[in-house]
C-alpha cells in the first residue's frame, strides 16, 4: 500500500469512527481538519465536470504538500476520495444528529 493510500484509508477510518472532526470553511462545500500540525482540506469542485472532489494536504508551515483530484488519481482512488468527502461533510455538518432528530420527530 502506498503512503497516499495509507493516508486516505486513515482519514476515512478516523472520520468514520468519529475520531477526526471536520469543520466547514467559509468556502461553500469545503471542510478542513488537522492531524497534528498537518492540515487537510477537502472540497466539492464544480470544474471541470459538474461535480467532483479535491483533497489538499498542507504541511506544518501551511504550504501545499499534495493535491488529489480526478486528474491524478486512479478510478479506485477517486471513489475513495468521494467517500471521504461524504464522510467529512457529514462530520462537519453533524448530519447524524440531524437525521436522529428527524427520525425521532417522524416516529411521533
């Protein structure tokens, strides 16, 4: 497994377990988190296709260290990126809490 695949798997696993909290940014559809001093941002893109995802990894100095999007990933890696975006979005927007409240309200 490459380092990049390990990073993606770790981000997804920790997010799914609730151990990594994503926060919304001022940019619509963008969410950020940090692991130690390394920042990670994921966002929905509008270009070059109607919908896509882009992951940016910034080093301890805030410099862009790596970018992942549809242009430099395999089909499997891009699917993993889309899954991570969905998990990050749910984490940042507390979607699970909203769904629980809605389900409870509908039971009444």
